[in-house]
């Protein structure tokens, strides 16, 4: 029964760490989106940065391509959250109208961590 209690407690901790890592990854996407919305030229050169989210951490990579026919910048944000031994990754695609600066979140997906 002590062994069962240990595994149940470990399982709960693992789930909490996984949720915290996912939250850190989502926070990274949100941070990058704010940077893009405040400066549509952000990411003209690849941007890579890291920061802390409470006790956890996140690394963010932002790249941009220009879709000339649509006059739209397409940003790809890869955000990886770390909490304890757990890691979660999210990939977001945002589009920004070159003329108006209007920003849209086109997709947000969780990706396997390699």
C-alpha cells in the first residue's frame, strides 16, 4: 500500500509538472505574439530568447516569411516550456497584414518534443 501511494503521488506530480510545462509554452507563444503585434518587423531576422515563468522556464523561437501575393507576413513561433523533468512544445502560426498590421492567430498546435 505504501508503494501504491508513492506511485499515485508521483503520477499526480508528473501531471502537474506536465500542465505547468504546457502553461509555460503557451506563455511563450503569448509573449511572442505581443512582440509581433507591437512591431510587425519583429522576426525579420530569426529571434531566439528564453525567460522564466515562476519556477519554470520557456524558450521561444520566432521566424518570419513574406507572402508577397497576399502582402502578409507569416510568423512561426516555436515555444518550449520546461517544468521539472517535463517538457511541452507549442507551435503557433500568425499572419500580419503588411499594410495595416492586423494580426491573426492562424493556428496553435501542441507538437511532440524531440
